[in-house]
C-alpha cells in the first residue's frame, strides 16, 4: 500500500494527537486493562475460544438449515455463562467499547471525506439500525 500522505503531513500529526488523546482517555485505559486481564488468564482464553468455536459451528448449522432450538438454547446458556464470567465478561464488554470508539472516530472521518465538510450529528446517524428508526441513543 502506497503512502498517500507525507510522513510529516499536518493530517498525520493531528491523527497522532488524536491517537494520544485516545490512549490517555479513561475509556481506553479502563477497557484496555480488561483486555489485558483476559490475555493474562489462559483458562479464560480457553473458555472463550471454546465459545467462539461453538459460535462458528452454530453459524454453519444455521446456514445449512440444521440448527435446532435445543442448540440455540444451549448456545444462549453458554453465552450467559461466558458473559457472567469475571474475566471473559468484562473482556467482551471492553472489546465492544474499543470497537465502538473505532467505529465512531471512523464514521466522523468517513463522513467528513464523503460530505466535504464537518458532519452534523444528523449526518452521523446510521440508517437502518435502531438509531435510524427511532433514535435509541446507542449510536454515539
């Protein structure tokens, strides 16, 4: 991939400033600590990996039309257990927050490039989701 911006461009400098702000934020620090705790716990990792594999199997069964209600119920029970676990639950929540930060920042940048101006809050509302159909408040 070729470099579009010069290494010393103002855009990259401001991007580095933004990245620094993100790293200093309480949102990042709190959630990064939860991710780190997960990666320091081999048993939690193994349990989570087993759940991910179960999810992949469930997806395959759903696509082939062979998924049963009993399997769905079992999967939901496993999901509840993994979310209630003191390490994997916070890890999953932290991943969601960190991915949300990425989506929110990316959405701002993308809309700026698309519109050729700073986006308004209305410009940033995702259509088709709950926010687009009722303003649920989950789209930051």
